[in-house]
């Protein structure tokens, strides 16, 4: 096993006392653990809900129809749930900011971890840019005269500020933005049912009428259906990045399993039920669902159908805040991964510099700078640019999910070989079938989702946006393997010591009525 030059660094003061006492091997666990259970739970529920759900569902409905929207979001949701169980098992055991990128390097191959971390860092930089671009699209609901760059630059500056002060500032901003999103989606689902049964401007029962429009329910045939997969992957993207907060979460061995268990209900309620309501109430040919320059959120349309222009403006405002929230989360995750790259020797050491609040400030500034450059390309047409960025991020997310499944299988093999399975704070109950099925399905989806760029005629730009990630990822893997001569990690030589938290590191629950109230409050995100 290769020597880890960071192993002898003492555990940070922010780590639990039991962990500092029992474990001397620390590589990445140097960030301040200031995120409270309340913040982590809410970020897990709503942190990555943004443009993919509020705007992406409109594009998916227009290109694939209501049936494709519901089926693709359900299939990808199932894959993401299994993937999160795999990730939760590893992140509870090794709760570091590098998360699944670190796991790929430790349990698969250092070259794989190198390629994946750079890929996912770029994913987060692109996601932040996509959210800044989406702000323009949402703003066009009210006006077309506001300068295209002004609001995006203002939000970009505020995101940098929230991420560079300290992690508590990020957590608090994200908590309230997530709470607003969650409340809005709950109201939308209730209102969607009311609109469907007659509570709309025409006072007519809609039912499944929009599923029987000419061309529906599968619009565009197999090409339309396949293209929705990348949109759904973009929407769910970032779910896995909640594990990146593990490096700054208090009592991670206890909190991360709780977060993972809530993912199922989040997927079912927020994504699948919302997709069903959108497909039932909004016709796939509604104007501006998918045009080059504009996007109209189907959430906003549903409130308009209920007969309230004011409510439509309110939902559009919430969509705007959700975009800011998703950008905030993407910038946080990207900066932490760039920090991880630096710590592991995969990027210049300057990106590992911390403020006195243990925030990787150089990584934050550089990630935000790249996002700003990508945002500057909006002059080509915000709607078109957003579609290309969405495709890039969607494929990048799928590569990450494939890597998580592979790392999970290798991780368990290593634990078994070294006799450490009993130390797991949380177990993935779908192992081994779950990760195997998730990996196979993800590979299949990655290959077929670009069908629409070949038919009815070949589109070179769309082809690049769907598939450019694959050769880039492979090239980075091969390059690092040749330069560093890395070796595939065998089960017996895997590093299952550095940064580890076991059952013994779980902080004891507070006893009595006060402890019970605190646990209930944590479950409710208060």
C-alpha cells in the first residue's frame, strides 16, 4: 500500500474527542465540523432541488411527453436511491470532503479517483454557471429589458461571499432557501390535484386529458424518451454531493445514515409526484416550455391555470431562489473537491489553503471564477446554453453514480478481506445486487440517451454535449495512470484506516425528555 504523507497529521480540533483519541491517521479530515444536524437534514432534502426540477421538467415534458417524464424520473430516482445507500455506507465510515471521489481513489485506483474528482469539480463549476444562466430564463417571466448579465453577476458575488465567510454561513443560507423550496413543492402538489379535478380557470376536469393529445404520451418516440434521461440525471444531480458535507458535519457517523434514509421519501414526493402532476396538468406543447431563448417553469404554469397571476409570480420568485440555492450548493461542493484534489496531490497545493475558519478560500475563488467565465457565454442564447450545460452536467452525474457503485463493491470486498465489516456504522441493505444493477443501468443510459442527436438528422453540437465527457474522463484516467504508474487496489491493501469513523465514534444521545425533543426536532429539521 502506498504511503500516505498526510497520515501522521493529528486529528483536527473540530473532530469528536473519541475520534481524536482513537484515530491518529488523518488525511482530509481538517475542515471545521460546523454544520448542524438541522442544516444537514434540510440540505439533504432540498439542497439540490433547483433548475433540474423547476425548469428541467418543462424541457423534458416538451421533448419526451408526460409518460417519458414520469417513467424516466422514476427510473433515475430508483438508481439514485440505491446509489445513495452505497454512498451512505462509505461516507458514514470515512466522512471526508472528498467523499465518493476519495473512495474511488482508495478502493479502485488512484487514477480513477483523479479523473473522477476533476470531472466532478468541473461538473460543479458548470452547475453553478447553469444556475446563473437559469436566472436569466426565470427573470424573463417578468421582463426582457433587464440586462442579461446584471442579476447573474449580483448573485455570483453573493454566492462567493456565502461560501468564503465560513461553513456555518453557507449552512444557514442553504437551510432557509431549502425550507422555502420544500414548502412551495408541497403547495404545488396540493394545488396540482385541485387544478386537475376542476379548480382551474376553465372550471373543467382535466384528468389524463393531456396524455391523449396528438403525439402524446411519448413525444418524439424512442429518441424523445431517451433524451429525458439526461434531463432527469441533471435534476437528480447533486443528491450524491450531500456526502461532501460529511467533511464538515457534526457526528457524521450518526447523521449521514439518517440523511440517506430520507432520500427515498424526497425522491418519491418531490420528484415523482411533482412529475406526475406536471404531466397531468400541463400540455407538452405549451408555449415556451423549450425554446432557444426562454423557459417557462411548469410550476409557474400550474399556478396560472389555478387562476392566479400573483401566485404565478410567487412561484417564479421561489424558482429564482431555488436556482440561487442550487448554485450555492454546487459552489460549496466544487470548492471542497478542489481542496481534496490539492490534499491528495492531484492539484497545486495552493488550493488547499484554509482561512482561520478552516474554509478553502483559494478553491472557492477559483471555482467561482471558472463558473463566471462559463456564465459569460450566455450571449449565444440563454436557453440554448442552458441545454448544453445541462447535458454536460447530466452525463457527469451519471459517471459519478457509476463510480460510486464500483467503489461500493470494492469497499465491501476490502472490508471482508480485512475483517472489518462489523465496524460499519451503517449498512447498504441492497448489497451486492443493488450496486451491480445501478452500475449496469447507468452505463446503458449513458450510451442511449443521446439518441435524439442522431435522429432525424445528426446534430454535432448536441452529440458533443452528450458524449464529450466520456473521452475526457477516459483520457484523464489513462494519463494519470501512465504518469504515476498507479495500480488497481487489491482488497487486502486498501486503506481502511485513514479518516475512519466506526460505531465507537458515534456520540452518545442526550438522555431524558430534552434528548427526545432534540431528536424529534432534528428529524423535522428544526
